[in-house]
């Protein structure tokens, strides 16, 4: 046993390269679908959580706590093995049939139990967290904002949509971004139910030619790059912080004024 | 009676209870059109609760409020929201919408509650901002404005839907002293334009100079209701006299 000799060529070219590329794309596909599911469900959960009925709130709390406090691996296994089996026979047959239109480049099948269970499982899991982040963001909006809106004749729904939620989103944007990044990273666990995303493909390469170090390095680099890019993009796209983002021109003027003050102070001394 | 002479707001035997706490214990008050009423009293006396009942930020426990001769205590839903657009409310903490600039703060209700097109709503908002001396601050966000400027935007916002009445809940209590004047100056213009104002305040000079009548409220009841000359010159109720002594010369009133 000598030192490690790295050979990325054997991992990036040929069949292993095809597998890795296919895995990259599958991770992106399942993350995008999972994010959409998570966003829609989070809004529904939030609505139930803050509805003016204790009973409805209790239902939302129960759902949120179950999904936040159980391992996502267990949830994947549940959706894939248990829940899918409860679907009507016709639906299951349709999902497992061959559908050429549902095969994306590099042989990624998106109408398949693995993909549906993974996207749905990620969506439900992250939705529970998103709903709680949004609620925290809402709670941080001062009560006076609601009173002002009510006193102007807005309905509660309008108050929520026009006044409270925009400020709540600005309050909790960073934690929300973190949850979407978590979703992307947690998609790796869907390899356990056979979803051929990047982690699954990395292991396949490893068992094919034993270049474990190179394969895992590439997989890690992929998660890191996508995570950094996504974090930057979502952060930049985020809503303005309350009070508005200071404009570049304003910042420049302020800097100039401060410089002038410093110069003045220096000449006084 | 000529409807123009009929009082705009009539409070009849108004009560407010929070559980076992009886905050307002039977308030009667008639407010004429275009009148300015200052409401003063010790903290916890129920003066803020009183004006919050008029636009129903609080629920009425007992009694009736007539506005324009119409009993409103039973109003809910759409009728209540319509009533609220007829009554402006200005808060101690301004409560400007933090994510909107001054122009949008003033025009939002015009667009979304009154259904005006954006151009019309913004033209009206510009007019109002000019009226409170902030035409040049239309694009500024609340966090970029001083307290006095924020409160003036809040007054413009309260005026957006052309209310007959504007209620003020300690509008200058959160301001630095040098900014109180600019807000009071905007407020005293309103009665001149036929707008009825009820002002809960600690500004005795405003009560003295601008109010048509001053109400002293303590223990959940109006104990005294007089024009300022009478109110400050010859208060009849002993509690009024004690309160005025405390606020007008706090040091000599303090018991060692």
C-alpha cells in the first residue's frame, strides 16, 4: 500500500463521467421539484398555523412537529415503501410504466416512484421548517402594522398579503435560503431509496473502478459550488430589508460626507 | 334640526371591560363637526381606549356610538371597514408600513381599499405629502425619516381617504422635543378644513391653543369637559385641579 495517487481522468471520462453528469442533473431536477412542493406546502401550513381557529392550528402544529422531528431517511422510506403502496393500482401502474416523455437527458426518469417519493418527501420535510421560519418572520413584524392597516379599512387577508407578509419575508429571508440549501443537500439521502442523484452515482463509480477519493471529491465539489451559487443568487434576489436597501449613490454620498468630516477634523487639529 | 348642526359623533354610555378590569365606566360625549377636542388624563385613565373604540380597534362592551346619526356599535365586516375609511387614526409610534416608501404608505389604501388607479392614487398622495410639507420625501422609506417626518407622513396617510374625523393617540409622545412643533402645526390645520379631531395628548399648550374643548378623563369617566380658557383657568373638579398642578408644575406637586 503506497500513497494515494489521484486519477481524475478515469472518473470524469467514459461511463463514470456519464454517470456523474447524470447524477448532477438528477440532483438539480429533484431539488427544483422539491423546492416547488416545499414552497406551496409551506404557504398552506402557514395559513393553517395562523388561522383564527385553535383546532386548525393544532392540526398544523401536529403536521409540522411530526415532519420536523423525525429523520428524513425514515420519511423517504415511508413515502417510497408505505405510502406509494397505498395509491390505487392504476396510479401505481401508470407511474411505473415506461414513459419516453418523462425521460430527461442522461436517462433521468422523473415519472418514477423514486423521483416522486424523493421530491415529495423533500418538499414536505422542508415545508415544515419553512412554515416555522415564516411564522417567526411574521411574529417579528410589530403589532402596530396590523392596527394601522385595520384602521385604514383593509381586510385581514389584505393586511396579511400587502403589509405583513412582505415584511415577514424580509425578516426571515436568510433562514429561508438556508432551508432551500438544506433541501438540495438532503436530496443526497434519497440515494437510499434508489434515486440516481449525484451521491448514488458517486458510489456507483466507486464500486465500478474503486476511485473512491476522486469520485467523492467531485461530488463534494458539486454540492459546494451549487450551494454557494444558490446562496448568493437567492440572497441577492431577496426582498429589501425593511426601510429599503440603501442605494449605491446614497452610500457614496455618505462616504464622501464622512471623508469631508474627517478632513475637517484633521485640519482643525 | 339642521343636519349640518347635528353632532358628528355621539358617545352614549360607553363601557369597556377587559375581563374584570372596567376601563371605561359610562362615557357620554357629543362632538360637533369640525370641532377639535383634546382628551387629557393620567395614564391608565382610559383615554386611548376611548378613541380606539370609536374606530373599533377595541370592541365595545356596552353602549352606543352614533356617527352622522347612525348607530355603529353593531357594525361588522364590510360596513365596519367602510366606517374605518371615514375615520383616520394616527398612532403614538407612527406605525408607517416599514416596507413602503412615504408615497406608497399614503396611496396604498386609496388603491387597494378605495380601488383608485395607481396614477390617481399617487397624485392624491403627492398632494397630501405636500400639505404636510414632505413633497421632497415621497421616495424615502420610514427608516430614513425623522420621527417628526414619519408622524407627518402618518397624518397624510390618515387623510388619504378624505375622512371626516381623525383620531390622534398621543401623536407627539414618541417625538424628540424639537420635532413636536412641526407635527402640531400640521394637526392644527385640520379643523380649519372642517375635519373633526379628537386628540389624546400630554401637550397642554396644544390643548390650550388649538382645542375647542378639553376633556379630562380619570377612572374611566369624563370628569370635566370645557373650553380651554375655562378648563385651565377655573377647573371645577378637584381631580382636574390636582392633575393640572402635577403636569404644569411637576416639581412643586411632587410629594417628598
